[in-house]
C-alpha cells in the first residue's frame, strides 16, 4: 500500500505509531542511526495491519448480515406476514442465529473473507471506498 493510502487522521494508527515511537526510542536509545528507518518500516507495517483488520471486520459483518437476511427472509416467507412484535422477536432470534452460524462456519467465513480481501487488494479504489465509507 502506498504512503498516499495512509490516513493521517486515523486515531488508531496514530496511537499505535506514538506507542511504537516511544518503545523504539526507549529500546534503542537516541544514538541509533537506523532508528528513523526502523520507525518508518514499523509504522508502515502497523498501518497495513490496521487496514487489514478493518477490512476483515467489514467483510465479516457483511457476511453475517447476509446470513441474517437469508434467515429472516426464510422465516417471513414461511409465516407469510409478521407484525411489529414478531419482527422484534425475530430480529433478536436472527441475530443470535447468525452468531451461531458464523461460529459454526468460522473456517469457511475466514476463507471467504480472505478471498474478498485479496480481491480488494487488487482493486485499490474499491478498497479505499470500503475503508473510508463502511
């Protein structure tokens, strides 16, 4: 990922960079001439890690919502019509069911998430949109 993809306003990345700078300075001392280069490399790794974790979270959330929508659709299709109280109870049930299903099929969801993330890595504009807007 290029330096232009870094979001300087990202609070998590800035906090991690601050902690990393403090730790590297304490460990190596001020006399180390490679410290700026080491900090830059470590900051780039941290920023990429944060972006990957965020992408994974977004992708997993989308997959869970699709599972929830499918369960909800099947129940409503079976019942025909529901009222507000049934919808509220069904919403709680569907959420719990989606969590259970996502845990039962965790391996498959992780595999699908990795494929989606690798697709997004090839399409930088789409990835940037997902990271900034979702």
